[in-house]
C-alpha cells in the first residue's frame, strides 16, 4: 500500500482525475481518496514512482509519499 499526500485537490472532479490517472497505469488498482486531508491511498502493482508521475501529470502536486515503492529525488528526476 502506498500513501500520497496530494495538494491541489478540492472537489469530486479532482478525486476522479487522480483516480483515472492512477488506473491508466494499473486498471486494477484500489484507490481511496480522502479529499479533506489530501491523502490518496493506493494498492497497485505499479511502483510509487510511476503513480507519483501519473498524479503529477494529472495536474496535482505530490508533497509526500509513504509505503511500498521508491520515489526518485530531485537528483534522479
């Protein structure tokens, strides 16, 4: 399980956009979004790096990641 803290989500449209972005990389991913806290919890076969990139490309900012997988730092980006 991977948890992302995501900035920029403010409505159900945002929830749908983030969910769709993740599921484009893993159609079977289990995605839970807690809109008030900005927390996105994902169970996926994809790495945290792939999912973070998907969220970023959907127009949202991942500010923290915890759980399985790795996330590239600025030197690796």
